[in-house]
C-alpha cells in the first residue's frame, strides 16, 4: 500500500513545481514531471496534475485548456500594496518555512517569496531600514485558541512595528507605552518584542495583552538591537507606567 505523503513532502512538491513554472512560456505537466525526476523527485502524472490544479486556484498559475496537453504559466503578479498586518504575516510564513525545512530547500523557498517581497508596501520605512520584522525561535505550529481581543491587538502591534508608532498596551489592567520592534514565534506562541521608555528590551506573549492602541507618536528603531538583548522572562512583573 502506498504511503500518504506528509505535510513537508506535500509543501516541498508545491515549491518545486512553482519554481519551474515560467512566466513567458507554457510548460506541460509531463515536462514538469521530467524536470522533477532529474532532481530525484519522482511523482506520477496524476499527482503532478492534481497539485497543478491546486496552484491554479491559489497561486496565480494560469492553465491553458484550449489544446492538449494543457500548458501552465505564471500570471504576472498585480502591483498592489501590503498593509502592516500582511507584511508581518508574510515574514512569519517565510521564516517558519525556512526553519521547518532542511537547508537544501532554502533556495526554493526564497525563490517563491522573492517576487512578493519586491512588491511595494504601504510604509517606506521597510525598504529604508533592514529591521527584523519577525524572529522564528522554534518552528512549532502556533496555537489556534486565541481570545476575542487577539485580532485587534495583533493589528495594532503590526501597525506599530511597520510604521514605527508607539503603542499603548494594557497588561493586568495597567497601561504601558512601548516601542514595538518585532514579532517572535516561540514555543507555540507569538510574542511581541518591545523597548520600554527607559531603554530596556522586553517580550511578552501577545495573547496576554488585554488591549492595544496605536498612538500618533513615532520612535526611532534602535540600530544596535538584536534578539540577544531580550530577557528570557516573557511576562514582565513590574511596569513603569507612563
């Protein structure tokens, strides 16, 4: 009995196929099957076609059905903008995949995201400064039982990171002004990495934040910041209320 491919194998096949579909001409499923076989990835033609149909639905792949064999090519990506939330999610997805797959997949994963990263964003600060938007400590799948306030808090923090606005957060019914620096994925949770007015770096699980409000005040991203400056204690016990 044939074994069912695991999630990593399925996702890697999607990457391998996508990386070989051209923009300027069409390629058939048979041609893709032969190219994959050349690099040691052997799949039957039905599996190739099934995955191509999924990519047509979700990855801007065009399928020419006017004649057989059907031809596939990449659609030109539309010029659009990404908001702060989309930028954070995109970087989390790329970081998780890079941490989750073996080193030999790195070039393939990077090629998938290259075109997307070339699109314009709503904030010029992303292109002018190479700030670490996200940090993937452990590539575990994240929790899904988030509280009702999570979406609103995440959205405000994402805007704060990308646009460099101070955010006021509420923890244990106390208000704290923070400079949000990055999102960190660690141990099944999403953490916000931030700097306090006194210059101290902290991190806390986003789910623990009761409320977040974006202020109109901007801050300068610290040039010397790196993740080794952060305390291992995720939940601060005392706050400097501002």
